[in-house]
């Protein structure tokens, strides 16, 4: 049987949450129907699949220890590669010419750079920072009626600690980083 902590952790994978946020952004931008299907297919194929394939290859070839990249030194190298891929993604997103999507991806880029810089010295929970960012953006966009989603953060933090992927301090750090990034995104008008 799969432990509950593993199920919770996989439900809140950062790439899954970011993809959900991208979909909501597309809908908010008025993209519907086949245009939405086409846009999301492009984004999945060009933005989501390449890092996932590289991550699976790195696990298979033993370049990294696990899907969560628990080893901080391995995480630095992986994030550096993801930053390079993301620079290419930014060009692609800019060519799509969807203002809200361009702003969201600029916000993602700023967040990724910040996360990378912190990872040079300390390990944060990417799951918690991404979940905090997504929840913060939903609350910003749709109001405090979404505040109950904040109750998911302690549950996700528990799962990350129970799986021994992070310490309690690293999960709290992830939440604080996510909150700070939402603040930056709001004040800069990116979200």
C-alpha cells in the first residue's frame, strides 16, 4: 500500500500545480475551446515535457538520486539546467503573445531564479513554495473565499517531513519563500 504521505506529496507536484495555474491563467485571459486545447498542448509539449524527460533520464542514469532531487548539490545542477530550459520557454511564451501568460511566466522565471539562489546555500521545499504561490495567486485573483486552501499547506508540509525529503524548517522556508514571491508578483503587477 502506498503511504498517505506519498499520495499527498504526488498530488501537489510542483509541475502539476504550475500547469493548473497556467490553465487558469489561460481561462482568465479568455482562451477557450480549441484555442485553449491547442495552447495547453503547446505548453505541455514545449514547457512541461522536456524537464520531465530530462528528470526521468537523470534518475535512470543515476545522475540524481530521486524524483524530488533530495540531494542539494544535485538540485543546484538540475535547477541550473531548468533555468536554461526556462529561458527558451520564455521566448516561446512571448511568441504566443498572450499578455497574462507572458506575465505569469516572467513571474515563474523570477521565482525560479530566487529558488535557485537560495538553493546554492540552503534547501527549500519546492512543493511548499509552489503550493503557497498557487494558493496565494488564487486568493489574489478570486478573493478570500479561497482561504481554506491554506489548510492544505500544513498537510503537505507533514507529508514532505514524513517522507524525509525535508526538515520542518525547510518546509516553513518554502512557505515563507512562496509568500514573499506572491508579494513580489502582486506589487510588480505580474499576477
